[in-house]
């Protein structure tokens, strides 16, 4: 096993990213990577927002009179 991997051969960076995603979801924050996958699959015609634009839209939809869901 190399220095890049541990526990079942999963790269530590990938495990760290997954852990950060779980923490964000528990805190009620959306997952940008997951949103990008959804956007490409369900809405390929839409422009891809930057991560900053995505979070701004999330906050606006959650705390103002906007929709927080598309589907």
C-alpha cells in the first residue's frame, strides 16, 4: 500500500472530500460537486455557475422568497 492510500485502498484525498461533503450536508449546506453532476445529467442546456454563484443562489433561495429546488 502506498503513502497515498489507507484503509481499504481508498486514496486519503478522496476520503477527505467525502467527509467534507457529509459535514456540509449535516450543516445544511449544499454539495457543489453533487449539484454539478445533477446539472449535467438533468439540465445540460443550463450554464454552469461558479461555486460562489451556486452558494449565493442557495442562500437566496433558502432565506428569501425563492425556490431552493429545481426538480
